């Protein structure tokens, strides 16, 4: 068992869930996988480099960046375009408004710690 702040545990969970998820015949949707990641236990406080109020929850951003990695998009623009065409996915993710490209860029490069970015990247490799 990992503690709730363990990035090793979180990365392991993403890899284990993805391996199991995509072996099941009915589980072909990357979007449903991302929405089903077990993140309720995760505490991102130590990895969140912003202080003060923010519009988007870390768990939601984590899911979105896993989605970006799974699709292999290099830039946030492709992610924004994708989200703009999927209102049901945005609702499932909990977005009231879709973050713009600059917000996602800042979240990835300035809000997420380097270790959390690595967890997203390596956790998404097995999916």
C-alpha cells in the first residue's frame, strides 16, 4: 500500500489499471479509461506548485494530461480542440468551461511538479 501522496503509487495504479482496462473487450475508449482512473484517494498538494485559488482541480488536470499523453499530442492546442468537440467528456471530467491552451500550458509547465509530469508520462506508457 502506498500513502495518498505517493507518486510511485499513483503511477503504478495508472499502469495497472490501464493494463487491465484495455484487455477487456468492452473497454476500448481512452476517454472512459481516463474518466475511470482511481484518483479519489490521491492527494496532489505537494505536487501543486500554485498557491491560492485555482479554477481547475489537480485530479481533473491529471486526467486531461493522461489523455494528452495517450493520444501522443505534443502540444496543448490539440487537446483543447479535442475537448471542444466532446462536451460529454468535458462534463464527465467536471469542466464547467474548457481550459484554453495557455492555461493548460501553464498548468503543465508551472503548476505540475517535474515529478508529477513524469508520473503522467510514464504512467501513460502502458495504456
